[in-house]
């Protein structure tokens, strides 16, 4: 499929491990993994960064094959949920950076268009999360929300 705002095609994601079974070389128990995930959460890391740390530092290719639950699911059980979903907060932060850039560079028309596209993504994604009940129904994106992120 093509991209949303351009006519190009590309890789959708990196290649997953071919087997759904957990590899034999990992010597960590489920309790140790959950404790490590909790430690990284207290340090303020996002679920995607935690997954990369687990992969790079501990050799765990996919946490979900070991725990039967994703990192986000483990964090949801601990009630240490973030106020915004990770992908939405990344987009809001990106929009805030672009707005601050446009305050100094008024003639940057290309990035005005980029900001419009990012805000369109934010609105689509917020509608999705409202349907999934991960965002309150009265949540609305605005410049004030972007300044808080």
C-alpha cells in the first residue's frame, strides 16, 4: 500500500522472528523480565525503547513470545499507564517542535504543509483511540496540548 500523504511505497516494519516459540538461549525467567520492564518504566522509558533495550542488552528478541503479553500490556497491568499513547504523544511532540520552528521561520511554506499533515494524523489517531477507549471522548488536540508534551 502507498503512504498516506505521498504516493511512495515502503517497508511497513522490520522483519519479525520467524518462530513464535521463545528461543532456547534466553536464560531469564518471566518474573525477571517483568521486574526489568518495571525498572525501565520507573526510569521514564517508553515501551518501544524498553523493547529495544531488552533486545540489545539481554538478547530477548521479542518480549511477547516469552510473556504472552506485550510490554504495553505488562505496563497496563501495573497501572503505570501513560496519559497519552506513545505514538500519539510522539506526533504531538513533533507538532510542537514544528510550531516553534515556524515561529522563527515564517516563510517556510514546506513545513507549514508538514504541520498540516502531522495535525491530520493526530486527529485521525485520536479518533481511533477514542473508539478504543484509550483516550477520553472529550480529549481534543490544540496548541496548548502540544506545549504540554
